[in-house]
C-alpha cells in the first residue's frame, strides 16, 4: 500500500501576470488531497474518488488504454484517467495498472458543501497521485526541486490540457510560501516567510470558478486587444515585483499596500476584458473591506472561489469577517502548510 498527500494552494499575488514572467507568491494551504494505492492483482483498476464522484469506477487496460468495464467513463473522472495514462507512459505505471489496483483519491478537504473552494484541487491530486505511482514503481523520486516540478507540471498539463503556469503544482510539491517565476525559459523556485504582524482571512464566495476557462477567455481578449493586455500585465508585473520585495524585507504594511494596488489593476483587467474577475461577490467584499480600512483581493483567476483580506489590525479583520458572513460569504480557516508532497506510508 502506498499513501501520499499533497496540499492545496492559495495565490496571494501574481495571478495572470505570472504567465508573462512576473514573480508570484503562492501559499501551500493546510488542506490536502490524499491518495492510497493498493495493488489487487485482479486486472481491475478501481477508482474511488470522494469529492470528485460519488460512485466507484471500475476500469481495465485494453490495448494500452484504461477503459471502463461497463458503460461510459464518468466525465468527472476523465482528467484522472488522462493523468493515469500519462503516468503509464512517462513514469512506468503501465504494468501495475494492467495488474490492477484500488485507487482511493480523496479531495474532499478542498471542497465545501460539495463545491470546490479554489484551492488547486486538480494540481494537488496530480502531485499526490503521481507521487504515489512513482513510489509504487520504484521510479526516481519527485524531488522538491526544479526537476521534480517540471515532471509534475508536464503530467498536470496532460491532465488539464496544458493550460496554466504551474504555480499550483509548485505549491503542492514544495509546501510553504513559494516564490515562483518563469521568465525567458528560466524557472525560479524559492521560499519566503509571511511578513511579521500580517493578519489575513480567507473568504469563500460560495461560487466555484474555472481557472482554465478564464485563461482561455483572456487569451481571446489578448488576441483582439494586445496593447491593452500588455499595458495592464506590465503594471501587474511591476506591482507583483514590489510585493515580493516587501515580503523579502519583512515589511507587512508595504506588502498589504502592494496587494491592494494589485487588486485594483486586476479589477481593471477584469472589467476591460469582461472576464468578471471581481464579479458581484468579490466586488462587494472589497467594498466591505475598504470600510474597515483593510485590503481585499481575489486569490487566483477570480470570478468566484476564494479571496483574501489582509491587515495588521486584528479587530478590524474580525469585524470584516462578520460582515462577510452577512454578505453570504464564508471565512475559511487556512494556514500555511510547510510540507509539500509526502509519501507518508509504504508497505509492500
């Protein structure tokens, strides 16, 4: 039996701009996807995936492909099967899949009331499942380094269609507060600490959003309005760089101010492109935060999912959270998870 776990993520600054080479800060969150693989020697791959689908799915390998034993493959499991196929090709998983295994893939911690929170559940699943498979086949370990990241980013791309920067994969692999940058083909990975005195609250809007869809729509707008796109992304990149510098200098108030500025330009990008990055939920939460003198912005693609409020004032943050509940949003208790991918038990 192999058991692995990987944390979810929250993007603090750098969303969208990271695609153009800007630095970004992403926090590994203390909610995890857990994977347990147990070989069963039946020739059947039984996938039990609470959080993704309610019923187990039975598959078998035919002509090198994983196919359902009965009926059609549930749409919710298509990405999982794509990942398993990629693992068979790239990481030597073909034989154990053909022999059969029970795969328990639990991502429920990254959902709330059956709706995803926006914590990077697909990336966390890709990292945990890949880590478990690699351990099962005694392959080269997925190190917490650039090489391990590149392997996992490619596998997640096969699962998701190659969309995204990989910032979520980095958080799930490395843990902690990750400084991520890919510029001119060069990958930069590092760790920072939250500035001392910083207080934060993560707020779930109650609405799920698709990062993949937002990125596709942004690409279409970019093609029609390249000058506007590049002007706004340059501004976001500049502010993200300043925010990272503030974090490196342990300057909490400057970090908060830069996040507020970043959120303002992010809102302008959403308005001009008609992506609705803020929408009614994040817009109302930002207005509420301003009334308490604190900063609020969406985390990630926006449109729904999570946002973050930041301040150095505990009392103001507490009052904001009460107001957020009255708006129909929900504070979510999240802390930095210092550990990334872990293969926590291994028995042969």
